[in-house]
């Protein structure tokens, strides 16, 4: 009976969110949380703002389909004194990856491919990949790559990498314009970009190591090939429009620029400096390459709709997007047991000051908590999450029927523990 009541609450909440412009916030006690303790979220995030570390935040918590915290604090433009607002538009960067993963799984459920299919079946340019193994007399030495699968792309075990990582292959990416973002790319389409990428060697044999990579952008191209649509059109038709994600896109149109946040970076000696201002941002124009790994912008309320769909195991506002078992598959750890116990250290350590990321595995486009105690946070095993380079984060906890979101705009992510603080202050408010 308790489970049935919870399901009904989730369905009702989904309907309310889709039918109203304002998200209704209920008292935490209705869903086993303390309203008094939830107030600690604002206080905790405000400390980062008051210390001049971040400009402002929009944060949200929903449990059992009911929003119990939704707040905007600080500024979206420090120099002009413009307040952060609940409908502020953020650069999502790598938070785009979770949406790309869902798009891939929509086509997977229709039987267009298996996750174990080779990437080369859909993108023939990936048929004869090579793996970088070193240098000899100043020349790169490679060996033939094993088969790369769609599952490898989804789990960052494909052997691809990013241009910003300090490695010989990363250098090759930069020299050939294989960038992880559309601005500055010399390529006119995702097709051109993937064909250029396929000429680069891999950093590891597929399936043997976890390496954060442009694999999600390759998946966007697979979506185009399989669906016969541009990646943007597919996302709009299958996810954004039906979910009501009205502000999520690959650019910010002119009539929404007043809601677009300034992107900041830490300044030497303390404080922040402007990295990307809306008045001059490349996000003012639709890019030629629609990057599934980094390209989207959107609001917290938009992303809630997507996250709540996942928390509902694939259903939102009476419409089913994914099967419940597919969502569980996405949120399962897909890393092979022979990989090291802290596979994400290569990324988390670089972003967060060198610590080893124990307690995390990786699902399909997001991390999965495998051992909560080792993370140092009071979160659930199986919690599924990912974030973006300018410090935007989302997580879904199926066990606690919980969705959490915190967005600011400071690049790089990991400069300050915004996600960890938001998680801590959310879970400490659970009372049942």
C-alpha cells in the first residue's frame, strides 16, 4: 500500500509540474523530511556566495515527486548586481551527457541496436581504430584496437579522451581541432567531426580503462544516423517538447538572453573573474555542431522534469519515455571488476585537488554510488548523478525517491565542493 501511495504521489506531482509555470513547494514533513533542516541548504550555499567563491545558486530538492526546496540565492551577474532567479538559464556543459544517454536508450528500446553492437556498424569510420602505446624516434607507436561498442561509449570505456587532458593523444586532439565543445571547432557538422576523431588513436583498448571522453558526442552522431534526424531535432521531438523543457537547447535565443547567467572562473588571489558574458557569448547563436557531451543550456526547472522522469523509472506526467528496467540498467555500475577500485579518480582528483574517488562506479552517462561510506557522504547505494564543467549538478536516488539539483556558474567544477555540500545538506534533512 505504501508503495502504491508513493507512485500515485509521483504521478500527481508530475502532472502539477507540467501544467503550471511555477513549481509548487510543499512542506518537507509531507514526504519524510524536516522543513527546518531543509533551510540549511540556503545557509550552506550562501556561505560560498558570501565568501565571493561563486556568484549565486539555484537549488531544488524533490522527494516522492513533491518539491520540498526550490530557491535562488546570490547574483546571476555580479558586476551589474542582477539577482539569480529560479528561471535563470545556465550552461549545462557535461550535464548534457545524461540527456544524450536517455536519447540513446530511447532508440535502444525500439530495437535499433544492442549496446554490445560495434560502433563501426553505424559509423564505419571507426572500423580500423588504433591504440597509442608510446613513441619511438619521435613517432607515435600504435597497435590495432579491439572492437569498440555503444556500451563502451556510454560508460567512458571506449578509449577515447578529451583535448584538455595532458597526454600525447590529447595533444593530437588539440592539433587537429578535435575539441570537446562546439565554440572554436573547425568542423561544420557532427559528421565531419566524428570522421576526424576516428583518425586519432585511442588512449587505451576499449573496455580496459575508464577515461572521460568525447564518447557522448559520438553517440549524438549515432542518434542522427539511426533516427534520420539531426541530434537537436531528435532531442526536441522525443524529450524536450513532450517533457515541457521549454528553455533547454543548444543556444540562448535573443528574447531569453536577459535570463542567461554570466560564467565566472576563480581569480588568482581570491574572488571571481568573468569568463563568458551573455552579451558576447558564443551561446547566442545555434552552433554548427550539436555536442551531446557539452552543448546544452537550460534551467533548473527544465532539468527537474527530465530528472523526475528518471526518478519515476521512465514516466512523467502520464507519458512513458523509458521502461523501468531500462532506467535501472542506466543506473547500474557498468565497469568491469578488473578496473581499479577508484576509476573516477582520473577526473575527480584533477578537479577536486588530488583526492581519490573511492565509492563510485559508472553507469550509462553518469556515476553510480557503489559504496556510500567510501564517498564520505550520507547518500544511498545506487545514487545516479553527473554534472557540468561550470558547476551544475543533478542526482537521482531511486531508494529514497529523491531528486537533487544545484546550479551555479563557476568554471572549473570542483573548485569548491558545491555538489558534495548540496548532497550533505539534503540528506541530513531526511527524517523517516
